[in-house]
C-alpha cells in the first residue's frame, strides 16, 4: 500500500545517520514499501543542525516533518543535536525518533529526558530493520497528525 492508498500525505524525513549501510537500508525500506515520502540524509550532528537552521549549503532546505536521529554521530553527538532541537522554539515541534544501535537504559532515559518523541533500537537483521522503518512511516503518516510544515 502506498501513502496515497492510506490517505496520508507525503512527509519530508531527515535521516541523521553516519553509517552508509544504515542509510542504504533506510533508502531501500522507503523504496520497497513505495513510500512517497522525501528522505533527506545528513551524516553528522553539525550537518543536521545546519540543515535544520537552513545554514550554508542547506539554505534552501525544507523543514522536515520528522527526524530520524542516530545517537552516535561524528562531530556533534546525537544527544547534543536532540537537546538543541528541543530547546529551539522554531524546531522543537518537529518529532524526533531516536533510531540507534544502543539499547543502554541510560541512552533511552536520557533521550526521553531530552524530549525525544520515540526511541527505537535498530535491529541488525535487514528484514526486521526494513519492517521497523515501515512501522515508523505508517505511524507518522497514517496515525499521527503532524503540524503543517512551515
């Protein structure tokens, strides 16, 4: 089923991920399930904040409807990125799903303390990973009402 079949609108998703394999699997999940959402990718925390603040090469970037955020990022840690997003009056309305390999209770707790909207541990199995991305998409496109993009 495509998003059109479900009645959901296409959303813009910002994936903040430094692992090329995980980026590829996420892209494949979007393609396999015929998600018409727009997937943008940045590979570290500095780029993520520049993208969200429309700085430099990202001056023309659209504000995403959803952020998929890895915690373990180069240059600027995902926890710092999450804190900055949720403390910024212009960005704090964007739902952030922490999508990371860490299953440490301290990471889960800290992410929710920083106001993550969800915490999802990345499955290592390809099929399960694709299923998780599809479920996130289904939830944020078909179930949740997102604010209108600015």
